[in-house]
């Protein structure tokens, strides 16, 4: 569970970063 949550967090952070970079 923790590992899956960490991966999900990374994806969300990358998505937000991409959105902010726009």
C-alpha cells in the first residue's frame, strides 16, 4: 500500500510540475 501510494504521489507531482511549467 505505501509503495503504491508513493508511486501515485510521484505521478501527481510530475503532473502538477508540468501544469505549472506551462
